[in-house]
């Protein structure tokens, strides 16, 4: 093993695109020929198809995963003076959307094993001003939803699932995005189901909520130029919808390929003698992990990152700074030490390649590089 190792990207979108290229070009051409770029039949069809795929009654296509969170909060009437309980460890949009509607994100720590929000911490954070709970299904694994839903139901508080990284994930037979009042998904290009730009989705099982979200995404307008609410421009482009409609039927196969890659990693790390040196992702009983990211945990994470970077092994740190330590949330009054599990995860975790087209030889290369960095002899492995 040396610095001349064949590079392995964190994500290879070209490999996914190549076999679908003509279908995607045909779909884009269809939209161009129709000149229906805003709303229209592509959006209607996408919403119907994704509602069925996810397993919910209704789905509303929007402009991004961030806007999905924002419009969900708006649909519930959450604003100044309200509190929303959420995790301190996630992509910025989770807490950012809460702040943008004028509410206060009430941050809590994570479970140190799953990295998802700690239900006991949620219960302790509820106040009379709590108007929603927003768990995040991080890295493709659902949060522990039963206790969260019990907390919410007992207090009459809606749950908004941040399922941006979790399309297709399941919790005890129930789909991510189908357990709370609303689910919010992202189709950022790097997601398991990615568009060719920004796009998102809001899911629900309540017709009145669906109607309200649809109204809000069009400036609260129905019919044209008659505004019942102050909404926004949260529309999904028809071009993005057309691309997603080509890709969505392949999601199940792509997910199973990611799950196989996760299983192979476990075998390869064991063969390399590394199972005592690193912590691998877990899949609790009754859960179905889709591995939007494959996040490992090592004591000297930054050293490993530099080593992998030097050898062209794709990696990413999700997320180096929890919300409570971000400068923009200084007004919340937190300091280092407030949420130790999140802080430790931020300091020790790193994502390695997991995309569905990743080959076993590429996985061996990744494991061998990590073994070399950690002082192990390497992993030739015979896992198929």
C-alpha cells in the first residue's frame, strides 16, 4: 500500500448516470418539448409515484429539503415565541429552518450509538411553548420513533420528521416520513435518490395538511392572484421531477446495493483486524438502514482524514460542529460540554464511500488504507 493507491471517490454520480443517460435525456426532452416547466403533469405524476413508493397518503414536491422543513413548520403555524425540540447534531437546515420561521430551536443530545436524537432528552426538553418535535433520521437510520411519538401524543405536539437522508428507511415496519404529522425529504444530488439540482418533498397522511402545504408553496395563492396565506415560492421544477421519475424505480435496487456494501465493509474490517479499533454503523432490531452515509468512528479521526486525503480515498466529516457550538446560534446560550455525545461524535466520526456502484475491490482499497493508517498489516480479504 502506498500513496499511489488508485483513488476511490466518496460518491460517483457518473456511474449511476451512465446506464440511465438516454432515459434521462428523453425525460428532459419531454419537458422541454412541452414547455411546462412550472408545476403541471410531471409534478403531479412525481407526487403520486413517490407517495406510493414511500408509503404515505400524500406527497407534495417542493424546491429543496430545506424548503420542505420550512414549509412544514409554516403549515403548522409555528413562529415567534414557539419552541421546536430537535437534535444538536445534523445538517444545518434542521435548526436553520426553525430559526427562519422565528421559533427557537431547543437542542438536545444524541444517542451515542445511533447518533440520532435521544428520546429521553426530548422528554426533558418539553415546555409549555413547545409546538413541535423534529427528530432527524440521520445517515439513513430512523430515530427511535416510538418513545418520541408517545411523548408527542401525550402532549398534543406534532412531529415533523427530518427524513432528508432517509428515503426508504423503515422503523418497525413503518416508513420514514410516514410516522409523524409530516416528513421532509431532500433530493440533493448526493442523496440515495438525487435530482440534477435541488428538490424536496413533504409527506403526510392528513389531507388538510397536504392542502395547506400546496397552498403555501405557491405564495398562498388559489386561484391565481388570490392569496389566502403568506407563503413562498417552494415549487419543484418540472425538469427535476422528470429526472426523479426516471431514477425513483431504481431506488430499491440502489438501496440494497448500499446495504450489501455495508455488510461487506463489516466483513472486510473484521478480516483486517480492525473491529476493535473502529466503530461501525449499527442497525437496531426492527430497523431498515439505507446507508445514505457510512460513518465510522475512530479516536484519531483528523489523522485518518489526512491519510485518506493523501491517498485519494473519498471521505467527509458529517458534521464537525454541532449546532450548539455554531456562532450563529450563540444566542441560545450553550457552550462546549452541554451535549457531550454530539461533541464526541463531531470529533471522532468520518464517512467513507458507500454508493451503490462501489466495487468490492474499491472497498478493499478503502479498508487497506484505513488499516495502514491505524498500524494494521492490511486487508487483502476474499469477501465476495
